[in-house]
């Protein structure tokens, strides 16, 4: 059965995780800076509602992937504190997943921005 109290009790833990990302993860802060730039650009260029939806979803996925990458790297460091080829491969693949979606996000942004400048 669904228990809303469990969800409510889990929110502070999730917020601590987000605060930890902001304080300790350089790549997450870089992605947050990019989010701020995109939001300012979207206001300046006057994104349409559908463009905002695409951008919001894209930004959310990038930030979520970066959080998952950090979680994967942290658990790998815990279980394999010494160097191991498989630990390196796991970290590299997780970071690669973030980079792949960052390329997709840049594609979304490029199409939206291109259309605004071409139609001006």
C-alpha cells in the first residue's frame, strides 16, 4: 500500500544529496551554471512554451545523470579504493553517459536557438 509518510520522510534525505552535489561536485556546479545560462537565454530569446518544456526536461535529465554518475563513482570508490581496471571502466562509462546526453542537450539548445535567430 502507498505510504505518503515514507515519501515525506525521504525528502530531507534527497535534499541533503542535492546540497552535497552542489557543495562537493565540480561537474554538477558546471551543469548548474549552464542551467542558469540557458534560463537567462530563454527569457531573453523568449522561448515558447514547448521550447521551455524541451529545455526543462533536458536540463533535468543532465542534472539527474550527473547525480547518478556521482553516486556510481562514490560507490566504486567505497568498494574498490585501490585502482582496478573494472572500477575505472565503470566510472568512465558512467561519465560517458552524462557526456552523451550533454551532446543531446546541446543539440536541443542549438535547434531552439537557431530557429529563433533564423526566424528573426
